[in-house]
C-alpha cells in the first residue's frame, strides 16, 4: 500500500465533501478559498514516525546469582512468548533494562530516558521485587519497601495492571503484595492499606502526603 497516495486520496475525498455545502459566487472569495485549500490550510502534513528498535540484552535468568537477582525473579517475570522447548522462560530484557537492573543491584542511582513502550517500568519494578523477596526470605519485618509516585492516575492504573500480570495468581513461593492509593479507592480499601501496608505502593503526590499525615497523627 502506498500510504502517501492513500493520504492524497482521502484528502481529495474529504475536500470534496467539505466544499459541497456552499457555492461561492464572488470570484475574489472563491480564489481565496481555493488558495487556502491548495495550501493545506485545514490539515497538516502527514506525520511520519519511525518505530524504534531497542537493543536486546540477556534474560532475567542471566542476572540471577549470588550478587545478582534472587532466583524467584526468574519465576515471577516470565516471558509469555517463550517457545515451549525454551528452557529459559524468564523475561527477555532490552539492553537499557539490563543496565538499569545491574546498577540497582550495585546500589547505585540511575535515570532511564527512552521511548514510549520500551519497558521503563521494569527497570525499577524488577529490582524492587528482588529487594522485597530477599528481605522476606531473610525474615525481615513486613513493611512498604517501595513507593512509586505517578503524576497522573491513569499511569498508576496502567502500572497496576502490569503488576497484576506478574504478581497475581502466579503461586510464587514468596508473594509480593502491592496496592494503589490514588483517591480512587473506597474508604474501606484505603483503611485496609493504612492498616496493612503493601510491599509496593502506587500513588500520587497528593495522596502520599495525605497518607503520611494520617500515619503521623496515629503515631
């Protein structure tokens, strides 16, 4: 398919439809309107975007080791596209994800700047889950170990669904709990979260301030 020819055809049809409602008799006005349409005044040029290809890295299983990820991570983060005969069914990472996780395992801070849909959230969710599982296996006191703050509730909702894919109904040896606290929850659910803090909390800055204020009042 020639997308440029298709674009020209669609615009020609739409122009014919748009101009069918009026008949201009004044030559000066007709010429002015013709010039506006000819100059594409009413629609922009086609938007052309490249689909980026992100460099691949190793699998999560490759990062498992005494100084790396705990083995549970390879079982939690599974790749649904893995072939049946593939012995390593852990999630296949992109290079920037692998680099970010390696930095997190070394206790270093990092900033990830990459395109939409490139898997930025896994850059921090995988190290978070790893830290939660390790703490629980050591018998440490249960508490919220990661607070992820989003500027928009829509992003928090999207990330909540992503976490459900990996952490819900997977029968992991060490379950990792998570919850959303953005103001969309019922009063009963908010109270449950305050009384039983999840391992991972998804929130926005306003509800985080409210939650911290309420906790201080109870102390």
